């Protein structure tokens, strides 16, 4: 909502789809319905392309991102099978979004064969609270409750020379 959490969903496989932007929904039920309608993409893992799309198209004030001066934390949850396709490794894209847009990045690997080094390469510090692994999506609801308290408590990241007010 306007004065509450703002959510966007971007899905990625071999290509990227912005399912909805930060300013698309003001009503949680409508947002949940839209999430339920998202089709799972199962054609590769272009993780860096997904993160770059979020930076270029979603984390924009014109799409509902609050200005840094608002003091509201910017959070990106990257949910992945934990193994990017060659050429789409996420480290550089994640560092860029962390450094240039002041985003707290959480990396969540789901399934077998998770590359934890890759998850750690995209996550914000400290790694111990920003990297999660799950055996299957069946466990995601438990993780959401745990992460809610962490993400909501995340301070806004301020680059030296910038200011944020509460």
C-alpha cells in the first residue's frame, strides 16, 4: 500500500518477466491473487538478468520505490534454484544493485544442487542472516514468517554522502 509495504514480483528463467511493479497493488488480497496466477518458469536460470531487470525497471521511483530520503529499507529477495546458467552469474549484478541503489539483498536457494557460494556472492552482509537454503518450495511459508521480522527490521542502507530521515 501507499504507506505500507510495497511489493513487486519478477520471474526469471532464460528470460525475465515483470509480473507487477511496486505501485501496481494497494490491496494485499489483489496482490496475493496476482501471485497465485504467476506461472512457474522452468527454462534455465538467468539470475543476473533477473537482478538487472529489477534494478532497471522495478527499483525506480516512477514505479513506486520510495526515495532514499524516506528512510525506508529497500529489500530484494532472490529466490533461485541456486545455480545460474553460465554467463548469468549474479555476483556483479547483485553488487551493483546493493551499491548503487542501496538495496539489502537476501538470497534463497531452493532444491538440490544449490551453489551456496553463488548465493553468498549476491547476498548483503552479514551472510548468516541474508542467505537461506530450502529443500523444496513446501518450506517457503515457514521461511516467510522468519524473514518478515528480519526484512522489516533491516535499516535503510545509506551510501556515504547521502542522508535518510525517518
